[in-house]
C-alpha cells in the first residue's frame, strides 16, 4: 500500500527484480507483482495522505467468513467485512489481539493461472512478527491456523526469537519489541540472489539500510531496509 505506485514499482523492480502487470479494478488499478511470471503480491494506491504506507501479508483461509468469526472469538479485530475480487479471491483485513495487521485470503485464480512459487528469488522468504508478547501472539496464530513452534533462539538482552512452521518447514519467527509501547508489526523478507548486490540496488534507488547485512542460521544472509517512502522491508539470500 503506497502513496506513489510508480516509485514503488520502479524501486522494488530494481531491488528484487519483480515485474508488474496492471489489473483494472473498480475505481483504481491494482498492480500485480510477478516473479518468474508468477503473481506473488501487489501494489495499490492509498486513497488519502493520512493512511500509512506499508506491506500487508496474506494468510490463506479455506473459509474466510468462518475464520473471521473464529478470529473475533480469539480476540482479533475485523477491520472490514469480507469482499470478493472476481477471479482473484475473497479477503478481509484483520488485526491480531496486539494490533498486528494482516489479511485473510481464499484465492480463486482464473483457470490456468500458475500459483506463486513458495521459494526462490522474488518469493517471500521469511515472515517476522515483532510484538509486545510473542507467547500470546503465538497462541493466537496457532489456535487459528495450526502454526507450530520451531527452534528457539536466545538473543540475549533482546529476548527470545521463536521460529514457527507451517507444515514441516519454518516460515517465520516472533519476538518481543525492544519498545513495549511500539505497535505490533509484521516484517517481510524478500528473497534475492545476493544480499550484498541488493544492498547497492537499495541505495541506488533512494532506499535506506537500517540493519545488516548479517548472517543467520542456515546459513543465510539478511538485510533490513526502508524504501524511499519509509516503508520497512527486508531481504534474504543464501549468498553473502
């Protein structure tokens, strides 16, 4: 979600390598981001300057309406009722009990549409939740979606870094924010060929590196950044 679609497409196309395809919708145009010819996300114009730019992640739901009821019973908040996008899917924006925003989504792709690749360059390689109470957050997501605990990493004064899995593979982690008053937020790590090369592309296009690059178990290398609009994102690669 951005105030400058053209700038966002140019920046992320240069940094991550995504291409884009316009999808006309009622009242606006939605830009589908593609990696290797497969849709993996999108870029959309914010309607007012007061709205904050940022990335929103989608959690797959077999029945969006039923999951909305379960989410509210578990203490989450529904931001807007579920809506259908023809040939795309049904979705609803929601928040977890600590304010972490995401969308419930049941895809309804057109016949012959190739699903997004789960891994590889251009995919979302890691999903990181920074919140006030990661243990309560994990209980919420585990109850709703069946996510399971993976390894636990001790980060010293920064506390515990708890990995979580969807199926057999770890796909992200949760941790407590250094500032307990900060709102809960998800950070998404986009896969690139080399973090070192991508770092140069970030700064070439007006982005800012906020942390890293640094090595994490795997081994993998990560880099945390902000785009020219100030939106946080991160990069991950198998190469330094």
